[in-house]
C-alpha cells in the first residue's frame, strides 16, 4: 500500500523501512523549517556573528594601523613603502582564500561542529602574535606581520563557510535570510569598532604623540599594537559557545546518515518534546564523493549557479576590498581632513583624521546598508537586492571615477565625493555584499553546501587580492594617487559584469534548503 510502502521518484517501490525513514526525515526537517524564532536562533546569531565581528575588526584595522606603522618603521617617509603596505594588507585575503577552501571542504567531510571553534583559535593566536611582533636584523616587522596576518586569514577564511552553513541549516525557511544577514551584519560593527578603538587610543596617547621627540614615534608604536591586539577580545569571549554548539540536524541526517540522532537533536534544540534514546537508524541520502561532486556540478543547471555565486562574489570584492582596505589613502588623496600641522602635532592630527574618517564611513554607509538588507531580504528577495546593488554601484563608481578630478578640486566637491563614497558603502551592503554571503549558504545540497560556499567565498577573496595588488600598483601612475579616479572606473566595469552573473542565480526566499538543492 502507498501509505506503507510508497514509491521512488522513478516510480519503483521503496522498501517499507526506507519509506518510513524518509518520511521521518521530511517530518524532522519540517520542524526546523517551520520553527518559530526562539532563543536558540538568537544564540546562533550571536555565536556566529561574533566571529564576523572579529574577522572584520582584524581585516580592516590594518587599514588604520598601516598608517601608524609608516610613522614608526619608516619615519623618513612617514608611510610604508608601496610593497610593504601591500604585503600587510594582502596577506590576510590570501590566507582567507586558503582557509575558505580548506575549512569549507573539511566541514562537509568531518562536520560543522568539529571544525567550529578551531578556526577561531587560529584567529585569536595570530592576532595576539601580531601585537607582539617586533623588528629585527634578520626579518623586518613587515615580514613578521605578513606571516601572522596570513595565518589569521586562514582562520578568518574558515569562519565564512562554517558560520554561513550553520546559521542556514538551523534557520527556519521564513526567517533564514534575516538570520544569515544578522550574522553577517556583525561585520559592520567590527569595522566601526576598529575605527572607534583607533580614535580612543590616539586620543589617549595625544600628549605622548605630540610631545614625542623620538625619531620613530614610540607613542604611535603603542597605538597600533593596542589597535591590533584588541581584535582577539571578542573571539576569546565567543570561543566557549562555538565549541559547545550542537551539530546541525541536516549534517547528522544527510552526511552521518543518522536520522534518530538528528531527530533527538531537533527536539532538544526546539524543546518540542522529550526524546527517547533509540538505536542508530540510517536514512538513504546521496553520499558525497569526488565522482558525485563532478556529476552534480557537471550538470549545467548546477554549474551555472556555482559560476553565479562565485563570480558575483569576485566582482563585488574587487570594489569592496579595493575601497575598504584603502579608505585612508582615498580620504588623503582627495585631501579630506588632511593635517595642516607639521611635526609631532601633524602626526597626531593625521592619525585622528584617518580614524574619525573611517568612523564616518562606517556609520554613514556600511552599517545602515546591512540593516536595510536585513529588513527586506525575506520579503523583497535576494536576487532583486543583488541586481539593484550592482546597478547602483556601477552608476556611483562611474560618477566618482569620471568626476574624480573635478570633485577633489574644491571643498564642496570633496564633501560630495565623501557622500558618494558613503552611498557606495551603503549599496555594497544593501546589495551584493550581503547576498553573495547568503545565497551560497542556501542553494547547494547538504553534502556540498560548505564546500561550494567556500569556493564562492574564495573566489571573492581572489577578487580582494586582485583589487589590492592592482590598487597598489596603479594608484601612483602619473603622480601620488593620480590614478585613483581611473581605478574607480575599473570598479564600475566589474559592477556591470556582476549584474550578468546575478542572472544565473535562482531566487531563494521562502524555499526550503532541500527544495533549492533538489535534495
């Protein structure tokens, strides 16, 4: 009978046990997909979100710290050389790319829970080590920082697929977009906190900096170490909660193939009822393998989605990191808030202006953009937000790029440029920066969800590396920062290509993970 036996998709009858287990799997997943928002979801949001807070703090603190490093370790020029500045900034994205691929794959092989927390330990250790780095005759401070920032990047890279997949697999269908966006939005608070800590630290050392007569600005040496070192504090706080978070039911069911344990975990998480211990029961689900991976993504309907998520993230990060890691340079290039004093006073004024400028950029554009996405992502949808973001970013970069020389020629023009810069930050986050994180955590089957998210995220970090290397090599063509306007025009071109890659993606709002992956 159909009620006892059922049939497969091909029409062949399924054994009674398989059919019953399949029905139990569907029922268990339905509990997760239809669950009301609970304290457990809040816990997942904060435990995963603190990781992104730490990641963003550590990544973008170097934007300000590199200016400080220039005063301390290259007092003659009062700035790091082009290659030294490039090294400390690009080391983290390179490490992040490696971490995204390795941890993404490992999370699908050994489990989300077993890997979650390990990447945070790497971040904490490497961040603390940076703050204790020193110059020496055998290796320069830049060389030491490059090594530690690469290692920190590996940990940060692991955080992307793990946090995305864990928040996605625990979320209900109705609120999945908002939960994942709320996790990712911690990135904005991390960037703001880095700028605020810089403001507080520079202000605290004001008298020491102004009164510093040493050739290497010893007071500034304290500032950058405090700024970088503070990045490990939120990670230490979150580490225990990461190590104790349960395995996701979808991994337990579909990869470990233990439906009984998954059902028990769901009941415990949602506190729906008391579960009795029952022997291990396996559900029939596709098994991950290299052959199956090739067969799955060998189909154009799946491959085009991977191309869409990977290239969209690549195109976005060209501009996101091209701007984010060089905001201090861009602000100085247009003369916004430049120090008018000389000597030690000029050092203090410049560091304070750079720090305050980054606070303004975070508050005026970055953070509001995340929360605009939060409120609309489950009603408007991911694809429309991404298309709108790429389109408006292309228009903004065209105006900023082709109008660069005219805008920086007057005080009103400089203010207009900063306003447009803030708008670009806003529409990066109310646009593809959020959706390129969310969509790869939804569209792939459980057995490859973390791996494919890692591939997509690594593609983004490749874009960040290209942007950082390109910015460093191109910015000074024709004079100091003379090519910045043309770099913004190049950003516009990549935003236009992002529009087309977005068209390859399905809309994911209101659909279960199994429906999206045809699993």
